[in-house]
C-alpha cells in the first residue's frame, strides 16, 4: 500500500513541477490549441491555449511507476509501453496540428493503422501471458469465461474503443483527467485486492502464484501513478485551463485505462467504471448515424458533454457531474470483488 501512495505522490509531484517549465516552453514554441469552427462558440476563447500538456503527466507516470515497481515487470512494463505507444501516436497528431495550424493532424487511416498495431501487440501478449491469458472475469457471477482465440480480436476492439472514447471525452477543462483519476484510483484498489485474495488463472505452482501477486502489486503501483499524474495535471487543466493535454495525453490515458482493465482480467467492468467514456463514443455514433440515415440530430452537439454545454450547463458543473457518476459506478464495481 505504501508504494502505491509513494507512486501517486511522486507522479503528482513530477507533473506539478513540470508545469512551470513546460507551459512557458509550449507558449514560446506557439504550440497552441486549434479549436474546431463547428464546436461550441464558447470554446473559441480557448484558441491558442498551450497543447501537448499531456507530456507533463506522462513523465510523472513514468517516474512513479519505474521508481517503485521494477521488482516485477512482466505486466507493468507492457502497460507502460502501451501507454507510451499511444502517447507517441497522439504526439505526432498534435505536432502536425500545431505545425500546420489546423485540426486535421494525422489522417484517419494513419491513426487506425497505428492503433491496430499497438492493440494487436498488446492482445497477443495478454493472450500468451501466464498472468493474464484468454480467461476474463464475469462480474458479480464469481465465474470466468475462456474466450480462446476470440480473446485477441475482442481485446483489440476493447483497446481501440477505449482509447478513442477517452480521446472524445477530452473536450472540457479537467473532464478526461478528472474521470481517469477516479477510474485509476479504483483500479489500484482492485489490483491490490487481487494480489491478496485471488488465485492465478490456471493450475500453476506456488512460485508462480507468488510471482502473480507481485505482478499485480506492480500494476497497483502503475494505476496509482496514473492517478497521481491526473491529480497533478488538474492543477493546470481545471477550468479555466492553462494547458490542455492534447491527443498526446488523451491517447496515453486511453491506453492506460484499457491496459489496466485487460491485465486485471475484469475487462467487462470497463463499460461500467468508464461509463462516461462510453457515453462520449455512443453519443457520437448515434449522432452521425442518425444524421446520415434521417438527416436529423439526436443531440444538440456530440460528444455528449457538448450537448449539456449547449443546454446551458457550465463546464465545471458538467465535469463535476461526470466525476460523481464515475465515483458511484466505480464503487458499485468494487462490489464485484466481494
């Protein structure tokens, strides 16, 4: 438990300390946010806000994780590499946007290819890992489901859907970082509980059981480091934001959210704990589908948080509501481990 706390504090401290260094640096480079003309008019005032601020908490997550989890690395290093892999895709996207002063960045097919590649590597690793494997927990049923080879495409879908959902949720000051903070804290508790109470999947020996517990403890440290990075970033990203995370940060957080769910084997809890992420994606799908089929919109604007904005709710009120909902759903999800 104390290493989890140390990792959270170190990650938050590194993120906080990088703020006064990175934000002026991004301003000097004129790495400013480019707002969509079709977005909420209130967001036009955010034009030019330094972007790529996700670099701050990425360094924080790396510091908090590597400082306290190097004794057991078979899960935590792939988790960290997955986070950094998606961060790199986001960084390239952000760099092209600020370089050419537009909202395009990487082409859609380029993003999809990169995401499929990372998701495929992660899915194959999890499938072949003795600490994960093709079995997933069935929440509240005290049972498991062995998916066999179908596990790989299923996990690829989960990764890509999660990464893009977190990316879509990054539309208001403090929204994505606030929701991810609560999710990550909950996952750190789940990993810690699993390390104490749950047995290794399959019929393996005592030595591997002990190693499994150590790997889960390292994942608890990783989850705590992600929470710490989000906590530190909120100092600069809460309304009115002095810096935004950009795709560099949102894709990195999406990768972290997905890999925590996968390595806990409780991936079916992700739609519950991350319901606010799911709402962002579903609202976009419904909006686009409805307009193409009926030439009518379901929401005033998608993702869903923009719909609430146009209904007159303030950014801070929407962010607070999302965080409260996430907290309640995460607490309910913890009951699956009783």
